[in-house]
């Protein structure tokens, strides 16, 4: 299970970096037309994305014991979204052997 998850999150990370780079070269974020920023579906999509980010962050809070680490990951997730989330998941997935169980990734390690 670990190897497919590693591959999945690598694909997520690479594709998000690629599409973000492409979109940035097409039109900088600060030049998005006002009509787009105020469109109901744009707003709904942002709410959906950020609630998803915060839901994922609940797992980060559980996994991380340091307040500094928790704060750093919150900022990264809120600013970078799925890029930061994929990176966090990959860090967790590469901390365990490929033969590990999913519980070894999801659950907090005992000190």
C-alpha cells in the first residue's frame, strides 16, 4: 500500500507544480479579472478547497507534536494547498519502509 501511495502523491506534487507553473506563465494570480474573483462558482470553489485544506490539516495537527511545526505546516497548506499537502504526505510515506502498514503512516509514533 505504501508504494502506490508514494506514486500517487508524487504524481499529485508534479502535476500541481506543472499546472501552477503553466497557469502563472499564462496569467499572474494578481491579474485575474475582478469578474472572476466575484463569480459565485469561484467563491464556492475556494471555500471547498480551503475547507479541504483545513480538514487535511487536522491530521497534521494530530501527527505533529511541535507547535512550530504545526504552525509552519498550516501556513504552507494555506498558501500552497495541494502542493504542501502532497509534500507532507510524501514525507510521512518516506519515513516508513515500503512494507509498512498504512497505520504506520497515519498514526502518531510513540516516543
